[in-house]
């Protein structure tokens, strides 16, 4: 991939990225979520920076400082609720963006897809660290359970966990480290997003018909800029309704209680956007196997880089079109399973959903090859 465009002036880069960017004429609303992610990222960075001023990263006052932000800081409630719900919106858009990429074979653009998977991993780490900062019951025990999983790594597991904790348990050192990483990692995420965009602008966007990116292009502005603004309007309306009228609907009630290491919540679970991976983790009887499956639930996206197909859309593979619907249903089911106790029938359903989750990706590779060979007969 050539990076000659980096020698252009700043105005030329902006013009080429926003105004005169060649865009396939037939892309649909599903291509709007990429720019929506950029908008939400800016909102998260802005609200996050302002929230660091009144927040105190100390276990004795962290919980109280969050209440202080909501009640005493001028417009502090708006900053916090925007940041909390912005994370949920970010993951909704990310999952739709990934689903569209799978369905329309965006993984054929190797650098774009690879950088996107790295962005997802960093994003999940950033969100997890941010979930610890309010220092409520679910924050504390969520950090304890999830970080303790690393201890299953042979030989070095316990050492790594203690390094993450900064001691022998989740404590003040842990909160300080997570606060620092939660502040720094979004800027790394911003760099990765820029690399992702530069690679995308070099290779071109995919499109519903799966034709080459060089065919039938029109300028991004004004055609798709106006469509993106319409998408911003609809997403912004839902976002502000949630922030202003039901800001804490997605927050676990246990997190309204200050962290207490002597009282364990009845049911420990992460935020909703981790629930499918959490369900996969709990579906594996082995602790180490569960941790490996947890990471593979994200890294499995890289397997799609090995797909070799003549067509660039699941529309041309009838069975894949059908199985993709069930894949989306399986992910939603795993989220539901992750929010329930580890008991019958949830445990068995979770194992079935886990098997289908991983089976789907490998079947995607072999079926495209089989179908293409069948057409050549």
C-alpha cells in the first residue's frame, strides 16, 4: 500500500478525505455507522477529558467523587451520563459495523480489517478499565473476577495478575493504574482509527453488490455527507433522549453501592457489551480453556482473512445469507445467557451458542470455496 498521500498538504488531505473522496454510488445506510463511530469517539474523548478534572482516583473517595460530579459539578450529570451511554452507543455501532463488514466481505481489505480487530481489542480494554472507576460493588468485583482469570496462564499467570493489581488484591494501586490507562489508551485508539481510515481511503469502500471499489464512484460531498448528517440526527436524537430521560437504565443496580470486599454480589456480570464473550468464557469447563475462548471470541475475526471467494457479498452465497441471520441471533442469545446464572438450562444453551459462534467462521471459509468450485463445474 502506497503512502505517497502523506506528502500532500493538510488541506489536500482534508479535501481528499471528506470532499473529493471517491465513494461507491450504491452504498446504503449500513455504511453510515463508520462515520457515526468517529462522531461518538470525539464525544467520548471530550467528555472523558472533562470528567478527569473532578474525579479522584482513590478508593476512599472515588465513589463519593462520582456522586459529587453528578450533584455538585456544573453540568457534571450531563458529562457523566453522556460518557456512560456514549460507551454503549459506541459498542452498538461497532457490532453493526463489524456485522456489515462480515456480510459484505470487507475482510478482503487486509490492513483495514486487521487494524479494525486491533481497534476492537483496545476499545474493549479501555471500556473495561473505565467500568472500574466508579468503584461500586459491580466495578470492584468485576475487576476482581476478570483480572483473576489471567492467573490461569501457566507459570506467569499469578505474577501478571499481581502486577496488574499492584499488590495482592484489587486495591488503590489497581484503581490508579486503571485510571491512568483509561486516560491514555483512547489516544492510542485515536491513532489506530487514523491508520484504519488512511488504509480505507487507499483501498476504497466495499459496496452491497460486491463489485470492485473503482467502479461507479461519486464524490463523498455532498451526496453522502448529507446522508451522514441525517444519520447523525437520528442517532443524536436517541442518544439525547437516553441521556436526559433514562441515563442509568443500562447500569447495574449493584454499582450504586460503594465497593465492599467483604460483601460479594449475588450475580457478578460485566457490562452488556461484554456479555457474549462472558457467556463463552463460562461455557468452557476448564478455566484456562475459558480464558483462551474469551480472547478467541475477538481474534476469530482474523480467520476471515483466509477467505478466498469470487464474490464479495453473502447475497451471492444463499446458505451463508441464511446462516448469518442465525449468527446474529446466536450473539444476542449469548448476551442473554451471560446475564443469567450458571445453571440449567442456561449453561447448556450457552455451550450450544458457543459451538455455533466458532463454527460459523470456519464454515464461512470452506463454504465460499465449495460454492465457487461448484460454479466452475
